[in-house]
C-alpha cells in the first residue's frame, strides 16, 4: 500500500457524493476542496440541482476522521442530519431576517462539539436581503474552526459582496438522463425511471422519493381521473377535493417514517452522551436539547415542502389531462381555461393554507 502515489487516494470517497446526480464538475471541485478547505463556499444553482445533498456530503467529508470514507459513524450522522457539528440554517419567512443573521454569527462563534471543525450550511441565500451586511463580517472572517457552505439559486445584488468572499461552485440543471441513471442504480426499472424522472420535473431528490413511495401510482391515477368524474355539482367537487387532500396527507407518510427514525437515532445518541459524561455541563445539555428542537423544525419544513411538491405534481398531472384535449377544436377553449385555472391555483397554493377550499373551487369550475 502507498507505493504508487495517486492524487486521488486522499480525496473523499466518490460514493459519499453518489446522491449528487449529474454534477460531475461540482462534485470534483468539492472533493478536491475537502482536503484543504477555505472558510466559505457558495453553491449556486436552481432548486433541485442537488445543492443540499452536495452540502451534506461535503460536510461529511470535512468532519470525517477517515478523510471522507462515507461509511463511518461520523459520516452517517452528518448525512442523516444529526451531527452536532453541522448546523443547517433555514429561513423562516420570505427573506433572511436580521435575527437569523445574529443566530448565524452566534453559531459560528461556538466551539465544535466533537472534533476541531464545524460546518454551517446557510440555505436560500439568494433571499439574503437586508441581512447581507450583518453577515458579511462573520462569513468573511469566521473562527478558524468554522466552514460556511452557502446555498443560493442565483446571485442577486444583495449577495454579490458575500459571494466575492466565497469559493463559488456552480450547479447546472440536471440532465433527465442523469436522474434516470440515479434511479436505475437504486434498482428502479428503466421504464419506471424514465417516467418518474419526468414527473419529478428532473429533480433527483423528488424522483427518488417518488420511487420509494408505493402510493405514488395510485395518487397519479386519482389526479388523472378527475376530469372524467366531475359532474358540475358542488357536492362532487367537494368529495373529490377531500379525496385528493387525503391522498396528499398520506403522501407524507413515508417521509414521516424516515423522520421518526432520525429522531429516535438522535435521542438515543443524546442519552448515550449524557450517561457517558455524568457531569454534562448546562451548556452541553442545552446543546443536546437544541439538537432535538432543530431536528423537529427541519422535519416540519420538510413536510411542508413535500406537501407543496406533491400538490404541484398533482396539479401538473391534472393540467396534462386537459393538455391532451387541446388538439380537439371542440374542447380547445375549455381546456385552455382549465389549464390556466390550474396554473393559477398552483401559484397561489404555495402561500395559501386553505388548500381544500381552493381545490373545491377549482374543481367546481373545471370542464368535465
Ligand atoms: Zn467518515
């Protein structure tokens, strides 16, 4: 061993980045960076291009005692979102607040719990807005133990100064073929992989979730059956809306099961840590509690995000059914009206918690 020196032997394992589909250049840059990281990286690319998965793999590589093997306890905990030295900071509202910026500065100043390094992942940073100046100094000169990984869909004016202090890594839209390849590697049949990649809008994370979801096909059929089942009455529309919302609720069950496993893994680890170190200081105990709270908050956001994704997928399927009627001159005008009503609901629903009523109103107005 070691007689032949190859530049790749010290790099984090490729397998660690296996879930980052279709981004060979970004993955190569991150693997190389993990050997001698600087203080901040900016991952830029549209939603669904694998930035979050890449940030998790990169954080695992940075903290791994084995240089990023992807298999040790530390790597597994980073990838599961339960490592105490990785914090993912999410925005709460439409922009990043000054309070959130203060929280980032506080987290950056904290010492690592386990090793000599910690990673702060800042998400949705294209929405940095007024918090930009407050964060500049922290990101520019963090304590030597902190590495920032900043995620943004693009670089608006508010972000330019911060961006100039980071090493930038670009994420391109993922080619559909790469998503298909990822699913096939997971054991999905090529035909089903083609279909899922397209339904997921080319987003690898969503495609994998759908592939692992046994109820997906039934939900798709339910959305497709809507036009044929409408009879112009409010009662039918209400019944259908209830049924579709019920399916939406059931669609988050696989995610909830995964989250429950994450929570019990974290609680078990905390209990172990508390019993090994009988004199856990108050600060350390507070950190453990905070870990559980952070996880709960992340879980709630994941569920909200998934419900929105699922509803958008359903509406896209429904719009597709009307799209098939565009070729027929007799139903063309009604189909166009239906598609634009569906589009509008899709845009509004993201902010509107009254999804059942909105869906009922849409269905009542739709052409049979
Ligand atoms: Zn490891």
